[in-house]
């Protein structure tokens, strides 16, 4: 028995969701719930809010499997995009309600609200970009960032040359830098869909 390629698995998953197979949603949840919760938690820094967003995202996926377009990227990048959109939308709503409840709705407060929303959107975009980037780049960045490995150690851990490790790190960082640039310019990230 051969293992399905990721693209084939993505197409089959979409078809199963479109047919209303509850087991497909469970399988997708098992695979991506931690990703969704992580992105939402990075936006809100609140587990309860991240739990709500996670439920909303999988509810959206269940009700709208046809919004996934395999030509635009993997199902994981689609789920990350939906998460980013839901989290930033909810963050904006929550912050707006908090400002209105405090009676502070002047120009200065509105500007501060927009700064907070832009920061939350940039965080969500960065997570989306990391999720969407090719696995070799993501693995190199995770080793360098989370495990504090230099490019030589990263090369050794990945079984590649030092030049290849440097190339992967450079490309990964270039992709990540687009998250900040796009947050400032308000443009759309690469991959599945458009920006908020």
C-alpha cells in the first residue's frame, strides 16, 4: 500500500467533507486543531478565545468545504487562512466592544485600536506564512529559531550542506519578512485567498 501524496489527501479530504462525512471532519480536526489553536492563541494570548476560534474555524470548514481551492495551496494553508481571518475579525470585534464599553471612542482610541488589530493581523500572517512555506524551509527556521541552532548545526541536523542550510534560512526569513511588509501595506499574503 502506497502512502497518498499530500495533494491527493487534500483533494480526498475536501470531497469527504463535501459529502458530509463527520469522520472526515474528525480526521481534519485531529490533524490541524493544534495549528488552529496556536494561531488563534498568538492573536489573542487567551486559551478560551483560542478555543472559541478553533470551534468557529472547524464549523466554517464543515459548512464551507467548497471554499477550499487545491490550486491555491494545501488544505493546511487553507485552514490557517480561515483561522487568520476568523481570529483577526474576532479580535477587532472584541477590541471595538471594549473601547465602546469604556466610553473611549475618540480618534486617538480608534488609532490605537487599528494598531492593535494590525499587530494581531501581522502575527496571524506570520503564522500563516510559516504554515504555508515548503517543509524544508519551515524545518530550517524551526531549528534555528526554536532550538537556537546556527546554520552549521541546522545543516547537520537536516543532513544538508552548510550552503543549503543558509539558503533555506535566508529564503524562509525572506518569506517571513513579507508578513511585516504586508501588514504595513495591507496587501494579501501569498497562497490561498486574500487579506482581511
